[in-house]
C-alpha cells in the first residue's frame, strides 16, 4: 500500500561526546528528563503528526535501542496500518556493511522505502529534543512544490559558524548551503530535519551510492548536489524549543530547561496534541520524606527524596538519602546519593552510588559526569 | 503446571459511601497511582496466573478505563487474557446480581478454559500474595476448597463484619461467622478461595438450592457450617491492608506513608502493575515545600504539601497549604487555599473557598468534578 509520508530516524550515531553514558547504549537511547529516552521525542512527534510508518536506523550498540523500539507500542505505532521497525545494517550475500554515512543508511534501506512506496520521506535525527507536528512542514513542501524542504532555526549570529547555514531568498528558497562557515551568510541553521519528494531523493541516493568520492552524507553530499543541480529547495522556519543534545553540557542544559519550568519546553500540555510517550516503569509512587525538600525540579515515580534537592532531574528509583544535597544535577535511574553527600552541576549515570559524605563538583560551573567507571 | 483461572471479584464489596458512588471499589484510586484491583491482578500475574477475569457488579466503563486491554498484567498476550464479565440481565435487580449469578451467566469461560483450579480474590484486602504457595498447600491437602485467612489481635476494632473462622488442628474450618467485634484474637477470612473445578461446580449447583441471593462468600460459609465440603484454611502471615470503610481508606493510606509499613506491602521482586497514562514526571516549583508525601507523575506542585497523597495531573498552586490530604487524578487546589484532612475527588477544583477541614476521624470529601 502506498503511503503519503514515511519517516526515517537516523539513530546510529556513536555519541562519543557523551562519554560513559553511551559506552553501552546508543545516544538516542540515553535517558532524558527523568522518565524519557531521547528518541521518544522524534518518535512521539511522528505519532502526534499522524506519521505511522517509521524506520529507525540503528547501528552502534543497537541491542538496547532495538529492544526499546520494539513493535512501536509505546508510541502507538503498532496500529493496523502502522509500522515501526528498527533497521540495522544488513548482512547480505556480499557481506556485512556498516552505514557509511547518513545518506548511505537510507540507501541501504531502499527496499523498505520501495515497499512502503511513500510520496514523501521525512528524515529525522534520533538525538534532538523538541516537540512539533511535522504537518506544517510537509504542507509547505507540497504547497511550494519543493524537491526538498529543510527545517531551519534562527541561531545567534555569533554562533552561526558552528552550524550548517542556509542562505535563502525572499521566499525562503534556499540559494546556498554553507557547512560551518567562517563567514555565515545567514543565521538560519539546518536542524537535520528534511522532507524529500521520494522519487527525487531515490534518484540522488542511487547516484550518490555509485560515487566513490562521496561520503554518502546528506549535509555534505546530497543537499549540495541537489542545490548545484538547481532543484527546488525550501527552508521551513521552525519556531520553538529545539536542542541537539550531543554533549554532556547540552544534555545537562536541556534537562535543566525542563526542571526549571521556564516555559521553554512544555511537557505538561493539557490538550495532549504533542504529548511525549515513553516506556513506563512499575515503580511505587515517588516519595518525599519528612525532612526532605524538593524545589525547581522534576522527579519520576519510584524516586525517594529524603535529602535536599534543588534544580534537579530525578529519574525513577533514584534515592537521595538524608542530609544529601543535590543542586543542578541530572540523576539517572537507580542512582543513589548517600547520606550527607553533596553534588553540584553533575550528571549521575544510571545505578551509580555516590558514597556518604562525598563532595562532587561544588562551586564549579563545568558539568561533570559520574559513571560507574568514575568521573 | 496446573491450569488456573484467577477471578478478581468486584461483587460483594464493603460500602464506602461517596467514594464508590461513581466507581466500583476495585477502581478506587490508591496511593496516588494505583487502583485497588491492581494488587489482586498483580498477585495473579506475579504468581504466573495468566488467565484472569474480573467479575464486575456494575459500572464496567470505570473498570475498562482502568484496565485498558489488560495486557500489563498478562505475560503472554495470546495464551493469556483479562476478561471483564458483567451480568447484564440482572443489572436492574441488584440483590440477585451476585458473583455466583455472574459466573453462571458466563459459564462458557469455565467450559472453554477447563481450569484445574479456580481462584477467587476480592480487592479490599491489599497484600502481596503468592498464589503458587496457596495452590501447593491446596494440592498437598488434597483439598476441594481452601480459604485464605489472616490472624489478627485487633478483631474488636478491625475486620468488623468480615468472616471469623474456627479452625481445627487439621486445618479444616469448622465454623464461620461474621465478626461483630467480640474478641481481639481472631482468624479472619480474606475472602480468597481456591476451588477444584469439581468443588466450584458443586458450590454453583448448591447455591441454586440454598439461595439465589447468596454469593461465594455466603455460600462458602454455608458449606462450612453445614459440613457439605471440607474447607481448608491457609494462613497468610504477611502484611494485609484491609480497606473496609472510608475511614480505613484514608487511615491506611496515611499509614503507608511510613517507610516500615510500605516495605511490608510492596515487596522486592513483587511489582504492582498499573495502567500507564503517559504523564510527564512530577514538577516542583521554586516555592514548593513537600514533606512526607506520595506524589504521582504529572502533578505540578507549587505550594506546601505535608502528609499528603497526590495523584496524577494534580495542580497545587503557590501559597496553598495542604496537610493530611488525598488528591485524586486531575484535581486542583488554587492559590493560598488551606486544606486539612480533605479528600479532593477526581477533577474536583478548590478555587473559591479559602479553608477546608475535615478530621482524622472523618476526612472531608469534595465530590468528583465539584467546584468549590
């Protein structure tokens, strides 16, 4: 059956900048905001947008992520016409291949896309935190009769040289793409979210696969080639909260953005049009003890807070013992901060125990990661 | 392993007044994220009983809203099931709408599954109970019916109107009568029974001759007192939380705020499963003061909360002070309100009156959906 839109989520990144957090887990499966995993965001966005056929391209340490993706039930993507599947690199008669680049990941799954026969393909990244409905972007793509539409966000002009920058004309048609330019021609950064007309993209992928010089990457190869060929490339201006959580500092900050509830990313949307879905735990409700305190924070069920918590994200089954103090910490599931320990500006990895009386990172602004392998 | 059918019985429940007007007792919210029936269903599930039915007396939609497809309690979703049975023909004749009549109306579920044993358990005795041990005891004694009981030293104050059992040395129950508070030491029936298929059928057949007003509880007492079938007694020596009145409900909820009590009800490796609602984590504002309380996900707490049980999607605004309160799903307490010993039912809003107070003896209930 042909489908209007199929989404492909690139989730194979190694995430080395997240250090020990991604040692045994793919980056999109890293926990976020006390209850979620990062990939819940693009998957829930798809579900809420009515895009019910989704491929998740996994590669590095994919077992955990593949099991998590499962049959899609967590995001409702297991309905009668829905399909969520994780697509790891294949072993074929010619041997086993890793995905050589973002474009190659799609090329290796041409059969999946051909079978679903979409009109449009939505390419997403598995490690972005944002809430959106993709429908407006897809409508813009259709209305402007574009071959490709790239979601862009306005960044601080001083920061622009860190991003892939799109220069546009007065109709937001992309005229030039600059990858991390020294002298950016605009402040519109690519979010790595693309809508392609499938027939057009398919042709480019096949050509790119045959090019031995190509890195088989959307940003470096496919998009510049399409621009060069004069294809119609449209920019879609995304408004709202969007974060790439590729580093410890950005992961920590995005968690803080939610804990401090300054309205940047609303997880509590009452009308439930963009709710984020995830796997639940069967923990007992969270409990705040008789002398504990918790302010400017979020906490998930199963958490036990007997000490003092301010500006923190406390995941399920984490325990903050008596007289322990946590400020600006992201405490992942099952971690325990023992009696009298003090922790500041830290990410505490799952199941880590901070020993009684230990003091970590007090008075410092830099974010530290405490994992079972140490700091 | 034997084939077992687990029946979660929502008939014949104690009256809880206002709290059970709009819902069956089994779906009453407990400790901020559970429904009472979660304990019974999770006990089945953890005991590897994968075929379950809920005998509903009425209000099937409240039960469905809670159980959804039932899959959270089921291990294999092809071979296992959770069915909800409602005796529609007798809905307008509540006296005759007994658990026995309900299972008779749906007897095909027994025929189709042909269980070796049928276990019947209510939802108002909360415990972490391993049915596998009961089955073992039942088989060892070659029993036809076994009844689970607990020993109490507070029979004069607790378990009133429950069945009190006299038990012979060979573990056979010799007499069953209602506990009217005479005597502290008593053996209290937990209204949890295991039947062989034959004994189950015998009880159904006998009920037709004895009284069509009798449910299982009364029929088992009848069988005991008239010596029709030997009924064995199996002692559960674990922690039992009886929810037999609205006083019990509030009192036991607050008691479970104590760590030592909670550890006795919630055992390691014995999860209590409940329906997930995809609510975000609880959010605490800059001026939140929270002490000795349970808080469910989706709650937003900006005020002061002490000795409270706060359910999913509750909002407590800044300046509000809550002590010894129970807030149900989606309820709201506005700025600067002071509440003590108040139960705010589902989706009710306290936004007009300034102070509300009940007492330890009688918690004040703000009705479901009410705005005051």
